[in-house]
C-alpha cells in the first residue's frame, strides 16, 4: 500500500514538474540565448521583444511578393523566399512561417535541416524528387518520393531533407513550417564552409577521406540559397 502511495505521489510530482517546464521553458526560437544581468545589453529574449498591442496595425500582419519568382541562376539552381518573423513581425509568438521555393531545371534545395520546425511542402508547379533521412537511432533510413503538382510531403522536425527538380521546366513549391523562426542549417555549407574552418583532421576522420579532398571542399564557394 505504501509503495502504491509513493508511486502515485511520484507520478503527481513528475506531472506537475512537466507542467511547469512546459509553462516556463518554451522551445528555443533562435540558436542560443546567452543570459544577461542587465536588459539594456540584450537584443533578443528567445525571439523578439513585443510591440505594445495598442500600437499594432494591419501592416504588422501583412507581407507581399510571394507571387514573384526568384532568380535561380546560381550554383544550386534554387532560391528560397522565406516569410518568417524577421520580415512579417505579426508572426511573433504564433509558431508558424512560410516559404516559397523556386527551382530551375535540375535545381536543388540542398540537404539541410530546420532545427526548430516540421515542414510541410506542396508542389505548385513542376516535378520534385524529395526525401529525408532518419536519425542514427533509426538507422539513417532514407524516405523519398517524386511529387507532382498538388502533391504534399512532410519533413519531420530536425531531420536532414532535400528537394530536387527532376522535370525539364522550372518548378515552384510552397512550404509551411511550425515555427516563427525555424532556422536552416545547410549541411555542406556548415561542415565545409564554417568560419573559421573546422580542423581538417576532424573532417578527414569523420568522412574517411584524404586531406586533399577536405582541403578542396573547404576552398569551394558554398552558396546560400536562402
């Protein structure tokens, strides 16, 4: 009987602690947030400071321009137009954002992750080959699909994913993301184009390649299509 009482009490405490964690420790909205003692030295508080609601107006909730195609004449053949809290301030605290992705024929949105968002993609024009890779614990399984106009695909939060235009004409897709500031980490850019560069000894061992290969890759221009 005492054991049952202890178990019930423990579960109640854990449930209460989980509630407090959920209420007072929101999911991160930026890569990091270093604590400060004086607010005058601060810029962000896990996102953005809030405007006085009485001063808000319709323009705070408005963005125009997603009907316009972006230039895809770049090394990867794609261009992402993001609509997030940085250019649509009314999204602050709402937990959603949007993006338009333009693809030239054979254009690629390179393997990348969104550390703070799940992505749902709908093809507006063209044909895309898309996929994501599961985590190490799941064996790094690859899920792929060829999408045509009107098709929808979901990329789970934090997983590496990509989109490739396999058609002979330009393609357009729209993506919804479950964060006002989902972030993006393009894998090749981060690994081989970091500033300062990652020690080559780390990369040669990690990728099991020769020093010359790493040196070559680190000297490339890694284009950011966002």
